């Protein structure tokens, strides 16, 4: 498949050149009008309906593959590479300018041999830029199930990464959207952190 022009969101396949088999320009215009009418009358589909129609978007591999298809960016590979090359630079910068109490607190909890690097960087950047931690991450009991989380935690409509256990040494993660857990639990926290980005652009 050839790469198309990039739109303002970085998508490279937003305007297909070829009309699908058995469709015409007129039939596609009819479908577009129908979809616009549905959206204006009913709003966006509930996440349950989206999950039923496109279940692959609710697995880490599926949503990352779809993001790659749309943007030509292999987000997981790109993020892991950036984490390897930039981690020490960000950590050193924060150690040198740790005038912010939040930065000091994160650094005090960081254990180089045991702590998760992705978590450390995320928390350092969030406190440095004065962003609330719960804007991206919610931490819950390490034994909490998806049902437990939905019943005890006020989950927002926008995506949140739910960390089971100590946030610096996460046991597992889940993803919530529209007040319900839609993915997980999964083990690799770096993958969970990556999934937040395509979930924000594709699912909402």
C-alpha cells in the first residue's frame, strides 16, 4: 500500500484513492450522508457497540497495528527506541533541576534495578509540567479485577491507564474508556503506555 498525503493528525490513509469493489462515487456519497444523519441524531456509538464491531481494536496488538496502518508509524517500536535513547537524558535533567517537590518525590521512589523506566519517565514529565497524575494513570489494588475497578473507581470517559500494584513496579495494566475497562489486564507496562496514544486518537 502506498503512503498518502499526511493530514493534520498525521494520518496517511485518510482519503483512499480507489473506490472499494462494488461501490461507486454516488453510493459512497449516499453512505456518507447516512452516517452524518446517524451521527447528528444519535451521537457516537457506545464503546460496547464499537467493541462488538471491531474487537481487534481492543487488544494492544490490534490497536497498535491499526495505528501503524493509519500513520506509517510503528508506535511501539518507536516508543521503545525513544525510551532506550532518551531515558538517561531525561533522568539526568530531572536530577539536576529537581527544584520541584514532585520531581524529588518521583526520584526518591525510583530504584534503578527494580523500577519500571517507562513509569518513571511518565511520572517525571507529568510532575515537571504540573500535570495531574490521574490525567493518564490510575493506580488500583494489585488483585483488583476489571469488575472491581468498574465498581469502586470513578472512571472518566476519556482513556486511562489503570495500573495494578505499585506504580513504580506495576504488576499489570488495564485500559478504561467511557467509564468501563475495555482492555487488559496485560503485563508489559510500556505497551500499556503506548496504547494510550492510539486509544485517544482512534477510539474517541
